[in-house]
């Protein structure tokens, strides 16, 4: 290899490294919700006193594809501490969120991932690249990891019938195409028990298909956008 080629390859490697670490949504307040999704400043507006509790965080090193907004992670961990029924996550990726949900709860955390690329679904064609699905909790087992059940299947075909009406918390963060996000969102609503909460990450222009699916859902059920957490949420009505 010539010196020039080595220089070029090194620069390219550095450029790719920087790209991998960048995230397109730097300010969640910027997400444009349109008329059908109400906005609230943060989750305390919905759940009084939620943030007075304590949570634990672990293994929080960040890579592209992991949940970007730590306020979202903290909110979900606070809710996980209150969960009575299973927590279900569409989209495991490395399992950073999965692990922390398990760390803060005593219930089963079910996470679904088919190890699929989603580069067509974002406007930059960004790939997840080399990663091992579930690596955060698979190799260093502890009490939290033992509460996690990973299902390695396409969420569009996985059978979750036995979990209907049982989940306290569902995170929709799997495939971000319109088709997959619509299918996961429909399933999420069926999984919740009364008072349970579904949350959608990555609502915004960077993932247009997911945004369209969530906007459509907002015409059927009441969705709220939490500005600080950068999450869209739905709370299943309590049965009277
Ligand atoms: C944004 S990542 C999940 C991030 C993770 N929830 C977190 O908080 O760190 C999306 C994941 O969804 C998975 N995925 C994409 N399409 C899928 C499908 N149809 N079924 C199951 N998993 C899918 C991808 O393999 C990827 O790991």
C-alpha cells in the first residue's frame, strides 16, 4: 500500500467512526407533531411524582442505534419500577434499554428483534452495521439479565396472543418503516393492560415511515408527545 492509500483509508475510517456516533435528532423539542398529537413539557405533567423516585442505570455506553435521549431512558426506567405486568420492547438492538428496564423492575422483560437493517427507513440511509443483538445483557449474566426473554423473530409474524391485555409498558422501537411501525403499534395497543403505557421513540422527520404510522395512529387514539423525553406515549384507559 502506498502512503497515500494508507492516509486515505485512515481518514475514511475516522470519518465513518464520527458518522456512527452522530445522531440526527439533537433537540427533541424540534419534532413537529402537527395538530393531532398533544404536547407536554415532560413526563411529570402526566405522572405526578414519577421523578421523585430512584432508578439505577448500568452498562450505558452509547452506540448508534441505542436510544439516544437519556431522559427517555430514565423515564422508562421510572415506569419499569412501577410495572405489575410484563414489559415488552419491539427492537432490542444491543439491549442497552432492555437491560436497564430489567434492572429497574421485577417483571419479565420481553424484547423482540430479527436483526434487520433499517437503512431504507431513514433519510440518510444510515445502517446499524456490525453489532450483536442483545450483547449488553447476553455475555455478563446477572439478576437483571435473567428477567429478559429475547425473541429473535420478525415482529410482524411473532405470536404475542398470550400476552394480550397484560403488559404494563410497551416500547415501540423496532423496524422504523411505515409497515413495521404500523404493525408493531397496533400490537402494542392490544398488549397493554388498563393504565399501561406504550411509548414510541424516534418520532420525527428522520424516520418518515415511522412518523407517518404514528401520525395515523393519533387519529384513532389519544397520543401525547413528551418534549423533554422526546417520546410519543399512549396510556390505556382504566376500566371503570
Ligand atoms: C432502533 S433499534 C432498537 C433500539 C433499542 N430499542 C434501544 O433502545 O436501544 C431497532 C431494532 O429493530 C430491529 N428490527 C427492525 N425491523 C424489525 C422487524 N421487522 N422485526 C423485529 N425487529 C426488527 C433491528 O434489528 C434493530 O435492532
